[in-house]
C-alpha cells in the first residue's frame, strides 16, 4: 500500500484549461517531464518527455494531448510509471508550459486552468495556477528516489517566465528543485 507522498508507483499528472475566445490564438498548455540521472540529479536532464514523445523505456508517456483546451475534463494527461523507472534515474521534475505564439500568454490570462497529481484514486496535489498568474510556465511536481528505491512526491507550484525551451532547460535546476 502507498501513502500520499512516499513509495509511489504509477502517477498521473493532468492539466485542464478553457479554449481561447473565437478568433484569438489558441491556448496551448503542455506537460513536460524531465528525468535526471542518479549521479547528477540537479544537472542536465537525461531526457525530456513532452508532446509527440515518450520516455525511451516507455515509463513516462503523454496519454492525452490538446492544442486548444477544447473538450470535457482534463485536456492533457501524463502517466509516470516510477516503479518501472531504471535505478539510473533518481529525480523526475514535471512542469507545465504555455506555448507562446503571437504574443505572450500567462496562466492568469487563460480561464479555468488547473493541475492535478494523482496516484490511482488518491489526489496528491491540485492547483489552479492562481499563485503564478503572471508566469508562462511552472514546475508542478517533483519525484525523488530515496536510498531504498522508493519514490517520494514533493508538490509545489513554482512559476517561470520564459518560452517552453528555456523552461525545459531550467526546470530541474536548484532554483526550482531545491
């Protein structure tokens, strides 16, 4: 049996948002996961998972991708099978970035944004991005492997201002992760 914050096995990160008004550039939010090696957990990521990609070993997948926010429920869903992730990795950081097309969009400018982190039927964290309304991206979850091999969840929403590429490069650094 798992507890809400430790010995995690299979986790989902889900985001939702409302579509833009008719005639405006579509609201496009993306979940990004960065996996870090055990020997350098705050260095460069070993790999990134985002739209149109998955982990090389299939342990992290984007199950649902939206470019507009249209539809019911959560618009994007990423599954992280932490219990299957190689011992070579000790940290996974998950973030959300807003695609910046035709101007600057922030969380505060997009209606009904939300993120939920779940393991099975247990909600580990939920947030509406209101505390980072001026940001264009945010770290939403950090998973760290302990000495016994169990995974622990650190939930916090930390904003970032920059494009998705800059965010992906910076999201796992000590400024975000510790």
